[in-house]
């Protein structure tokens, strides 16, 4: 191939490379991600209760973020006066590790620690206990600023009143992404 043939072959690639590289990848890491997990349930002591969660993740690197999460769930303890209207609030934070697959899928694992409050064990109101959870999930990028959290599952335990309460949380919801990395 001569020089003019090489130029004709390469010219379209050079002209369109800039715009192609400037396009926003839907699954690219953002500075801040906020998720609202409104579809889900919590399993504690063999019963399922409804619950809602929200979290904020601030990107540290492409694969690491610092997450803060809060959940509001209901509790029911068989054989006690604790009813489903009694609410629990949890506030936790910790690292989130992410892995992107292609242009649309991101998986993550996290381990969070904090407190859970609102227990009514033994007739005491507003008990607060140390709480940890570990879990993960899968996000599907819909737009560069919007994603669908297809599943977010985690196991939690809270130490309170000399005992512990364990639960499994399974949710789905929306993820809003802000800022460029």
C-alpha cells in the first residue's frame, strides 16, 4: 500500500477517534452515586418485613468507593409486644469494592459497620446496638447518570441487650450518578 492509500485508510479513523473517545460510557465510575432501594424485604427471625434503604457511595478509585447507608425497616418478634409498625433505623458505613463488566454491568461487594436503633426488646424503647452487614449487588447502567440496581442482598447482625438479631435484606431500586471521575 502506498502513502496516499494509507492516508485514505487512516483518515476516517483519525477524524472520528476524537468524538468516539469523548462519548460518555454509561457504566463509567462517577464521583458520587446515590441509590434508593424501594423494592425489597427484610427477613428477621423467620418472617419477612418490608423495608426501604438509601445509600451514597463516593468513588475513591475505579474499583473502590466509600459507602454510607441508611435503612428503615419494620420488626416483628413473635411472642412479644413488638408489632410490624415498630420501626428500626440503621446507619452504617464502610468500603465498597466494584467490578465493571462491559458497558452496562457493575457488580459490587461491601462490608459496612454502624448502629441500628429503635428496638423494643424487654420493654425498652429506642434501644441502639452495634450493627454490621456484608453483601453485594448488581447494577445495570441505563444512562450515564441513571442505573437500575437489579439486586442488592446483604446479611446483617446487630448486638443489642446482650444478644444479637440477624437479618437478610434483599432489595432493588434506582442509582443516580453525579460528577465525573
